[in-house]
C-alpha cells in the first residue's frame, strides 16, 4: 500500500525586512533590556567617603614622613645651631659637589650666566673643562636655584634649608606614590598605610636620605614611584577613558622628569620595559593597551613561539574584569606587572647591594597588598578548596583583620622607637675638618690646586671653592684615571713617582688623611692601600695575601718622617690629628 504523500513544500527567497520593521525590532530588543537602577545615595556617599579618606591618608602620610625626616636631620646634626661651614661639611663625597654647584648658581649674576659657567666649567678640576650640567645631572640644582630666587625665598629661608627641604618634600611624594600604588592594587587604603609603615621601619634599606641628601636617586626615585603608580592605574581593566588619559599623561611627565634627574635612570626603565614586554607577549592585558604592537611585530612573536615553545598569540583571551568571586587574581595585569618587576629588581639587588634601596620599597608595597587584598585571599581559598566557611566572607574579614593586627603590633613595637630617635639630641662634631677648611681659606693662595682623596676634594670644593685635581665622580674615564693616580699617595711608590704624578695635574698642595693611611679593616684586601698594593703588584691575593718585596715604604707613612728624598719634593705646612698638608715644591734641591 503506497504511503500517503505530504503536502508539497515550497521554498521561497527570504525578503529583506523593511526599514520600519528593522526599527521596530530594534526597539523591541532595546525595550527587553532591563534598565539599570541608579545607585542609591548612600552607595555614592560611601564611595566618595572611601576615596576622600584614602586620599587624605595618602597626603597625610607623605607630609608626616617629610616632617619626620626634617626633624630627624635637625636632631642628628643639630643643624640650626651649626655655623655655615659645619653645615656644609655634613655633605660628604659627591653630595658636596652637587650642593657646591647649587651655591654657584645662587652667586651667579643671572641664571643664563650661571648655566654657561656650569656648562663650560674650568674652575673645579685642574687642566680640565667640563660640562657639569650634563656630566653630573645638575638639573635638580638648576631647578632649585630658580625656585629659590623666583619665589622670594631668599628673604625668608637660608639656601641650605630650601635645598634640603625640597629633597625631604620629594621623599614625602615618594611615600604617597607607594601608598597610592598599593591602594590601587588592593582596593583598600589600609594597604597604603601598611606600606608606609613598613617603608619607614625599614628605612635603612629603603632609602639613603639619612646619609647623603643630595644624591641623584633621592631626587629621581620619587618621580619613578609616581610613574609606577600611574602605570598601575593605566593597566587596570575597569578604568574609564578619562582615567586612562590622566594616567598616560602622568606616566609621560614623570618618566621624562625621572630621566632628567638621574643619569642611571635608563637601567630601571630597561627593567620596566622587560616587565611590560613579558606582560604584553603573554596577553595579560586588554587589547586596546598594545605596548608592543602585535600586528606590526607578528613575525617576531611567532619566532618566539617556535623558539621557546610559548603560546602567546592564539590562546583564549582573559576576562575583561576579574571579580572577587572568580578568585583569579593572577589575571589582573597590574598585579602580574608588579610581580615581574619586583622579581627583576630583587635579582639585581642580590648581585648589586646598592640596588636594595630601589627593590625594598616595592617589596613593602607588594607585601602590604598581599595581606590587604580580598581577591588574593579568595584566590588562596580557591587553591585550598575551602568549603567549611563561605570563602568570600572569610576573605573580606581577613583582608581587614590581618592588616589591622599587623598595624597595631607595629605601632606598639616601633612607634616608641621612632619617638625616641626624635627626642635624642645628637651633635655633629668634626673639628679637624673644620680646622683644615679654615686654614685653606685663610692661608692658601686663591689660585692653589689641592690633591687628595676624591671624597675630601669634594668637601674642599664646597667649603672653600679652591680648585682640585679630582672629584668623587665615576662616569668619566679621565676622572677615573685621575682618582687612581692620586690614590697612589697611599701606595708603596717612590717620592719621585708621586711628585711626577701630582705635578702633571698642576697640584700645589697635597693632603694626606690618617683615616686612609692607617686604616684597619676587618677584611684584608678591601682597604684602599690593599687594593693599591694588588694593582701595583705588591700583594698576591691568590696565595693568602702574600706580600711581595718593594724597595719603597708606603708613601703616606714615609713622607711624615721628613727625611731625604721626601723633604726635597714636599714641605709640610699644616697638620692636625687627621690631616697632613704638604706644599709641593716647585724648585727641588736634592740633599745627600
């Protein structure tokens, strides 16, 4: 029996909907979308109060730290009760050079003339004309001198207080920037407070402001911290357009200023570039923020994929916004950036101890973020598969309770210690150096040239203005060679050799320091005289510091005895407990 056929099916071409039909369909879809209700007033007030309190705490922390540094400096040196010469002696080594040029700018008849004399400077180092602005990065001193005169501060405050006040103020900005960065990462200003507390407690490892105020890093690192804060905000996924523009402008301005302030800034920027590159190639950020353009550099990324077995360009994209419930804080680009950057800085700090002052502040910030971030606690609970207690509630409680407990314990243990430091009245006492500088200003000819250790030469340039043979600067090959040659006064060289070295730099006076000549170090081979003996072949380190024969005694010892041939070349004209000054004879009369 044949099956009953169904009705014939007619295939027709689908007609395009008319414009009116499109509009009506679009209106229906729009009407179907629920309109979000406006946030209640108390929510807006709560958000405003949180931002206001956080900003107030950040600014207050910076101001309090700046005031603390000023008070500590006053107590440590009894600065306000010292004479000008004694104040200037507190600037040691290269710091003395920087401040001396600040003084020169204030003495100049005009700003243009002062800049010209610094860029064509032939009054500091004998037989050498240097561009001090470029070679020593004197832009902070130029700016400080302009501000001092333009603001009329010369009628209110002394130049030295204005100078160190700017540096202390920048340190306050430094702390504020770290506060803001930690706040942006964790979402709570408690992390900022904890960052500041750890920064101050560990200030021996976070800054060198206590030992040398005019160092370039003290001028530059606050701007780098501002740049890092702006970069942290820029990398956040939920930032609006105006916020992105503000962060971008702040990054640009602070990066430029940072480069102007410090001649070694490019090293830190290079590390930062590596961090951003790693962040970029693993697609740990939004596509509209391409530090390395993928389209133009696709071939390079493909090469890296094949070379190192990475999956950088065809992995699944990350979520635009990671919420607390997700427990995936590792997908936030600003967090990954700071982890990479801190690891790179820490690796270098392990190799070069001086870089710990750059690394430790960001360790404090990252640690404060860790204990104050609910997202990080939530991520930890996800890993541990916590089910007994609601993880979100526990994360919120711990992110507030843990930093509060830590803060109270730090307050109880370290706040009395900080107050004790401010109450102790110390006094700077260096009469030998004061007497030496006074003798030079009163007895030495104006055209005299002094030779000695680079650190002492910096102090002589600042306190007296006399010309010197070398400076405590290490970014110039000629100055490095000069320092090495002048240091031969502490080696086992003949009087004739030392005389030839000093006269080749047109030196008129030689200053021998007992602290270097009679240095007793805990580790042999690290003293200045040990290094000179090794360089001159008078000590063999490979065989247990074995001394080799030298027919000459150590010059700094022999010249004090006043016997031939030393008296033929050098005449002692001044001495005290720490310094011996010898006039270099221009006419030599040899005695038998």
